C-alpha cells in the first residue's frame, strides 16, 4: 500500500537555514523520493532543488505553500548525512 506524500522539503542553492516546504501536486505523476531533483517556485523565479524530506504537516498556513513545478531528473541521488 502506497501512502501519498502531500508535502515535500526541498533544498535550493540559496542561503536558507532550512529546507523549504512545497505541496506535491497529484498531477506530477510520480512518487517523489529523497534525492529527486525538482523545479520549484521561489519568489518570481523558478529554482532547481533536491528533495530532502517529507514532513507530516508543514507547521504553518498551508494556503501559503506553493506546489512543486516538476521533476527535473527522474533519477534520484542518495543524500548522505555527513555526521
């Protein structure tokens, strides 16, 4: 049985203290995995980032969460914790 992930945390190449939370649209057509490369809106730009997590709940107003725009690379990369 597959559980649908509603939220995804994405690390982008910008100076943020933590990963950003995005909604996973049903129309994306893939089950996102940690390490997938995705495109996401950030301000008026579209950024490329890596999926780094799946929060159960975002912890803030879900009306402010923008959706992932698309999957850039169908391969996923293993993300290793340096500790």
